[in-house]
């Protein structure tokens, strides 16, 4: 059984990864002079979802990852690498 400290450490790492991914999506979107609304429309997501993802408040699944990558005209792997 995992200790509370180990669970907390894993959770903090997961949250950190979500925040980094959100920042990366925002940076790429902004570099393409794309609004959040445009990204939402292209990826068929709600604008509030885009806002939450970029703020690091929302983890995403593979379907959303690929939809965002396609909408940003990049490979999904680019969102996952530093």
C-alpha cells in the first residue's frame, strides 16, 4: 500500500504536468495569433474547456490532445515534449 506522502508526491507531479501542458498550448496558440475561441471552434471544444486547459485546471485525454494538436497544426508529440 502506498503511503500518503507517495500519493501526494505523485499528485503534485501530475498537477505540474497538467499546468505545463496548458502553458505550452497557450504559447503555441498565441504564436499562431489564434484566439481561444478560434481554437475552441477548430477543435470542437467549448471555450471554457480551452480556458481551463490553458490555466492548468483540466487534464485532457488522448482524443482532446489530438484535436488540439490538429487544430494547432502540429504533431501531438510536440505537446508532450519539452
